[in-house]
């Protein structure tokens, strides 16, 4: 085979073989995966009902920085400040980090060293979304965990809530999402909470003459 043909083959096969996720990925190596994750997640959600929203958001923040590789779970050490300790202060939920750790611990008894934390996070998120009334969807497996987790890479890959609609549409487009997909994903905010600092200015301190941003529906504020 000539070199150009070999190179071409490499380019064709590498991306496909690396990106192949499947429903059967752990069928032989960890057949009880789904039930172990389901049991762990159910117990955690019943004891701490904020787990669902926290985990959905954790998954989003993991995926947007370096892909869905669980790099958001990595702790900082003396030579590296990890994603989860970025300046943006993501206020990531302890319950979300814990539910993945619990499932991973349970899995180590049955199939040690087999299941990636990124697959656990993807499955746990799906189960939690379904448990709180969202849709059920199939999750294909086979993600590998990343070893790179740098706080410095977070700011450029997440977007703050005070940006314009145009910026936000563009941000999702850069990540490969259409506007329709962006709107669907934003439905994630159907559950969970936000700290006041994210929106208080728009209610109490909009500009010099008007306290509340007229685009906010004040009826819904009163109900809240
Ligand atoms: C334009 C993109 C987005 C922005 C600017 C944004 C911003 C925010 C902010 C500011 C909060 C409140 C955090 C806090 O005060 O602690 C929040 C919470 C949340 N976000 Fe997003 N978000 C975005 C996209 C998404 C997507 C795509 C999902 C998932 C599909 C998601 C899921 C959540 C959830 C579930 C919460 C609640 C977390 C909890 O209660 O613990 N967000 N988001
Ligand atoms: C992050 O924000 C939360 C909520 O506003 C606050 O309680 C916490 O102290 C902040 N953490 C850091 C490290 O700034
Ligand atoms: C949005 O908020 C951040 C942090 O609070 C601030 O640094 C930035 O200037 C704000 N951006 C806009 C467009 O208001
Ligand atoms: C404040 O916002 C209101 C509503 O958008 C607008 O009519 C008004 O001109 C603004 N005032 C200043 C000083 O920017």
C-alpha cells in the first residue's frame, strides 16, 4: 500500500473507531451496569431530591469543556487547578458529584476497573431526568475518561447568563448545535434553582430609571 493510501485509511478509521459508542458496550464486561446505576441513583434522588438538577447541570458543564469525559470530576492538586475549581464558580452540586462516586464505588465490587465515570455520569443523568418527569432516551456507552482537567479552559467553553441571545446562539453553534437543539437543551432549566446574583440586577437594578427589565414577566415574578 502506498503511503498516501495508508494515511487516508488512518484518517478514515481513527475517528470512526474512537467515536463508536454502543448500547452493548458493557454487555459482557459488566452486565449488571444498568441495574447498579439505577439502584444507586434512585436511593440518592429519594434522599436528596436536588440531585437530579445538579447532575444534569454537571453533565452539561462536563460535556462543554473537553467533551463528555468526566474531566469535571477530577480534583485539583498542588500542581493543577481543575475544571471544577474554575474562577467562574460554577457552584456545582455536591450531590451530583456524590451520586457518580457512589455508583462507581458500587460498580467496583462487581466489575472493577471497567466502567468509565463519563458513562456513569451519562447514565445517571438520563435516569434522573426520567425520574423527575422528563423523557426516557437510550444512552450509548463506551466513553473514555479524560485525564486533562484545567480551570483555565472553563471560561472560554461556558457562557454566562448575562450574554446576549446572539452570543448564546453562536456559542451553541460553535459546539455543533442548531438553534432548535439549543432551545430543547435550555429546557434543562425546567428543574433546579439559580442563585439570586444571576438575575437580581434585572429585577431590582436594571438601569438608572427602571428597576425591572420590562422583558421580564412581572406576573411570573409575583407567583414565584
Ligand atoms: C446558555 C446556556 C446556559 C446558561 C447561560 C446557563 C446558566 C445557568 C445558571 C446561571 C444557572 C444557575 C446556577 C446557580 O446559581 O447555581 C443554571 C442552572 C442550571 N442549569 Fe444552566 N445554563 C445554560 C445551559 C444549560 C443546559 C444546556 C442545561 C442542561 C441541559 C442546563 C441545566 C441546568 C440545570 C439543571 C440547572 C439547575 C442546577 C441545580 O439546581 O443544581 N443549563 N444554569
Ligand atoms: C461560589 O458561589 C456560591 C454561591 O453564590 C458561594 O456560596 C460560594 O462561596 C462561592 N465559592 C467561591 C469559591 O467563590
Ligand atoms: C457578565 O457578568 C460577568 C461576571 O459577573 C462580568 O464580568 C461581565 O462583564 C458581564 N458581561 C456583560 C455583557 O454584562
Ligand atoms: C431603562 O430601561 C427602560 C426600559 O428598557 C428604557 O425605556 C429607559 O430608556 C432606560 N433608561 C436608561 C437611563 O437607560
